[in-house]
């Protein structure tokens, strides 16, 4: 290590040691299996709950718990410390959809290369000016070490690196929410564009761990950022103790706040835990649906992201190296959407310094920055539209060491505006055959958001859908006596400027009414004389022949068949005194069954 680097590290450690009188250390062990925090839970209400805040408070008070967070927008529910007995009672409450344990996770440093106070803002004239016109093309030179190399890589299709980053938009006017350890907002490379809007712990939200500041810099710092003119909003959801630990409930609280309070156009970079969480996945999906594009790290376990929480997020980002290889640490799999630079990434750090770190946490903000550039250039758009544009523009097939099933796509940020492809249309058709057809039609829904009514033999067209992208189509309202060939959901690729077709073939049958059985009144018999059961049955559909079973109540049974409706007669000898329940069951030729019972008393 050089003397200059050693001095820089000494300064950084000294800064940490005196800030808030806390010395950051590596995160301690988790609370329990899979990070479960004993006695701490996330409770999710059904969507029909009108006052989630009031209900949360009343339930927690009634159960003798401690309320930690109430959630109203990203999901309805709360987080609390609760006795185990209270949790069992809550799970039986009709207003509660589910309860899951809260978890603690941590973000240990992956590969700290050191910190430096040497900020080099290199641009075409030696300085990146804060007032950059979107219409002009700006080329930024990398430093003597080729950093920040991630910017250099995303503006070109192939290696070798050119040593420059060219852009025509700075993302000015776009709001990017950094859900992380906070932001050290005084960093000069943020040019007074960074602030704190939320702190889960009620503090200042200023970063004392470094992770959030480095992420924010990759998104939008003047030197190290993809989108050099965005507003950077710190949403501290972890590390108030400067230790790098966080809980699921605190992250959801930040997501809930941004869902309710974000300014548009908006992008978010969200920290992800390892263990899957239905509540966290729901919160992120609703933030995404609210118009906030969400980039998340794929995780650093070199594992299938689909088996972990990152795989539940709509846009998980894996990490690539300077040589276009898969990062050895990076998660992979079909739940990953794209690669972005994530190894040895230089960006802003605490106390006005810079640092070089490794991890998918530093790949995702490259994507968030490109999403911000899209919104600044083309205007606000749904998260799906932005995602499709990013994927359609990605560089394909260049990642080496890519695991099977993982999309081989590397993030690309066009130097000039590349408009999204023209929209396309989707025609949905229905054809219904058989008997006892439905008297009303169905409902067809595209992408979970847009619905139209459709007749049983009909067609409807959805216009203006994202071109060259996949869309989900669901047919609902199909009666129970009807089935949809191939299932009631499809995924259809809509061509740009064209029309795709999603056909649904429905077949219906007459409902099978089960036989009606009468076992007769309760009866008695003298031991040793034998008993004759006389039962009757009728079948309105006349679906014969019929089979029957008589369970005599003493562990034995008799079976038989009937070719016509009417009376069933069978005899049985009982060996002991007592009361026995006789059950007669009749099954028609299509499998529908009916039964009836009576009590027989065997006496002396």
C-alpha cells in the first residue's frame, strides 16, 4: 500500500471513530435462523382494510406489543414486537392476509480498496460544469487509472475501453431515491443536489457507513455518476448505528414512504436482503407500479437469485468485471434482468472522499442512472416501458462465464437519444363451445392493470402497448363448469408497430348434479336377528349406472351397483350391542356422489 493510500485510510478511520461517537465494525451475527428476529413480526392486512394505521395501533395495543412501523401505501399492515401467542391469534384474524417474521441482514464491505480525497472532475474542458445542456454532447475523460471505468463501459458496445464517457442528457429534473444507509449530502461532487427525505430511525439520515454515499455517486455525482444532473434523495433504511445491519421492516418502511411521497419523474435504487420476503416483494412491486422505476442488486452469494429475495424484485442487476466477465461473487439465474459494472467501482465516499468497492450493490445504480436518463430524455413512463427500453438497448452476448439461464445482457447507455420502439397492439379472442354456456361474458386483463369486457365468442383490442416486449394476458370470469384450453393466462410478445393475437378457447359442460340419497329414519334391531337397510336415491341427471357403498358403522361395508334409480336393499349382522352410524353413498357414472346417514341401535 502506498504512503498516500495509507494516510487516506487513516483519515477515514479517524472520521468514523469520532462521528456520533460510534466506531463502525463488521456486522455481528444474525439473531437466529435465516436472520429471524425473535418476537418481531411483519403483519400484512387485506387490501379491503380502510384504516391500516388505526387498525395496526389497536391490534398491537390489544396484544400487548410494541408498534415499530405502520404501512399504508406500498402495502397495508405494520411491523411490531409481539408475544408469540399474539401472533397465533393474529393469523386467525379475517382482516389479516399473512404474518411473517422480521429479519435482520447485513452489508459487509466486499472489497474496500481505500479512500482518497483527490477528486478529479474531468470533462472536455477539464471540469464537468454543473449547468449542462441536455441537447449537447459531453465527453468525460477517465482518470489515469481508467476510472470510473463503469461509465466508460456502458457507453460503448465492445471492449477495449475508450477512456471516455459520452452523454447527451444529465437526467436533470428526475428524482432518484437512494434507499440505503443514507447519503453524505455535503460531498462536493453532489453539487448541492443531494438531500435527506426520510430516516427510519428518526435521525438526520446522513450516511455514516459509506454504502449509500457510494451508490448515490454512481447514480448522479458530477464525476462518478451516470446521470450527472439528477436530484438525489437519501432514504435511510439501515445503519443508523453505522454497523451495516438492517431489517426487512425498516426497508419496507422506506419503500412505503417513497410510494406515498415521491416526486415524479422518479427512479429508486433499493437495497435488498438475502432471505425471500413476501411483504418486501409486494412493497417493491407496488412502488414499481406507482411509476417509480426500481433497480435492485442481484446479490453477492454466487447463487441463483430466484432462490433469494433479489429474485422477487422486478429488475435485479448482476455485476460484471472490467473484462466483461461475470463477477465471481454475483448472483445469477433467470430472475436476473441484466449485468452492469460492479467490480472495483470508484465513487463518492464519506467526508468528501472517494472509495473503490465491489458488489452488485454498485452495479444496480448504473441501471438506476440510465433509467433517469430515459425519463429526462423521453418524459415519464411506466416502469415496464423503461425496463423494456433498457433491455432492448442492452449489449447482448458479451459476458463471459455467464451461468446458463441468465440473460447475457450488459447495460448500455446510448450517447444520443434512442427513442423507445413504436407501440403495438394486442388482439384477444374468445371461442366458447359445449353445453350450458355462460350467459354473460368474461374479463380480459393485460399486464395486471388494463381490463376490458369480452363476450364468449368475441374479440377486443388493446392499443398502445410497449412494442417488441412481452405482456401478460389473463382471462377471468370463467364459470366453474368451463375450462380454458392451455390455462387462462398467456404471455404474448407484441411487435413494434404491429398486432399480436392472444386466443382463448373455452369448453363448457353441463354441471353434474350429484345423486340425492335417503338412508331412511333411525332404527333399532334385536341382537342376532340381522338388519336390513332399505335406502332410496334419485339422480336428476340420470347419469347411470350407479355404484353404492354402505358403511355399517362397525368397520365393515357392503358394495353394489344399480342400473336404475330407486331402492337399495342390503342385510348385515351385528355382533355387539351398541349404536352404529350407517352411511349410504351413491356415485354416478360421471363421478358425482351423494350420501346420507342414519343411526341404528342394536339391543337385547
